[in-house]
C-alpha cells in the first residue's frame, strides 16, 4: 500500500535534510558528490527510473532504506542517488519525492510552491554540495551550469510552467512543424506542398541523428539527475542531454522553411529559439546542449535538404508565380 503523497513528501524531505546537514566542509561535499557519481554509474535517467519502479519499496521507503542500510561514508551519496531515481520513476509517488527534493535542496518548487526553509546546517550543506558539483566541472562546463542555474532558478509562475511544458510535448520529435506545413498545404498556401516534401524527411532525419548516434556518443547527463540543482517542469526525459533533440528538430525545421519562405525566416527562427529556451527553463538541458542542438540541427538540415532536393529536382525558386514568391 502506497503512503499518502503528503506523508511521502515529508519522509523524503526529512531524510534528505538530515543527510545534507551533515555536510560541513568543502572536502565533505566533494566526497559526497564523488561517491554519488560512482553510485549512479553510467545509467541514464530512464534506466535509473526503471530500476526504481521495479523495486518493491515505495519512494519514501526506498530513500529511508538507503540512509539506514548504507555504510556511513556513502550514506548521503546513496540518499541523493536514490532520491534522484525515485523522482523520475514512473510511479504515483514520484511527484511527491521530487517536491521533497526541491524543498530540501533549495531549488524552487514547481507550480509556485515555496521551498521549506530547513535548518541552517541543511542550507550550508546544500550550498557546499552545489559548489562541489561546479568545481568538478571544467571551465566551460561550469559556465554552462551557472547559466543553467540562472535560467532554471528564476521564478516559475504556473502559467509559464504550463506553457513550457506544452512546448515540450508539442515539439517532441519535430512533428508539429510538419503538421503546420501540412495544414498550410491543405489551405493552398503558395509553395507549401514543396515545403512539405522537404520538411518531412529533413526534420525526421535530423531528429533521429541527434537523438540516437550523437547523444549516445557524448553521453552527457541531464542537469537534474543528481537533484542537487535543477527544477524539472513536466515530464522528465529519459535520454542523454547533449545535444538537445527538441532544439535540433526546431532549428532544422526553421532552416528548411526559411529556404522556402525567406522573408519569414525571423519568425521561424524566433519560434525555434523559444523551443530552445524552454528546454533550459524546464530543467531538461544546459544552454550548451541547446546551442549545440541548434547548430547541429541546421547543419544536418542543410545536408539532408541537398540530398532530398537533388533527386527530386527541387530548387528554392521552383513553383513561384509572379506575386506569390514570398507569400505564406
């Protein structure tokens, strides 16, 4: 029988705060982060979530068991790793675990809730943890993480959270761009049929290339895997972080559509940029993931566009009639 959400949240929060309060020096924080990385291993968020969901314990019990049954030197690290896994697991208590982690670790809770103040020792420990995480990164990674913190740690009003989550769902895989062009084709918008022939394979190809071989090559963790520093709005993704697939598909679509309707390029790229920013805002990607996704999306789009347009003999000027060349 699962405990009520309020009970789960309180039990996880209390366990986390007790463990974090024991971190009293930069050296102790460094050791906790190093052990947490070792315990987490090379598993993705999705793999850790599946492991947590398959375990017999509910989220709160799993976190408490990690504290009780782990050797003292690994206790705090085990609690952090277990909490991270339970927070992304496809279980009913996952939202309560996530909220407890946000309260205990000082990140801003979703949907406007206020974090618990916690004891001074807990606040000291979480600050030391965050500093230790940044110290273990290279200069560029640390800059990336600080930019992420600035965006992700900003106020998250409920309306903005809902909008960002909707963008995440609608723009997954890039299908929304192809749908928009298909609707334009049904409405007989000039050059929309030509655009549809190109945008479908190009966006699909760019998205697949980024989501599978490229992400698997770099294997960068998502910012929220250690629950030390990230608020996550909406569904937690299960793949690797670098580069951003949402952003790659958005910029691939913007690039291709801009070759068809050049005067509308600022609109297409503004929409794609909004998708990229939303990925940092919801806590799913670092800014570096987004900028790399944008560049890769455009590069792949141009390469694939030339492959598609060559055999089909499609050129940017094909199908123009006087007066409708730039209509949309």
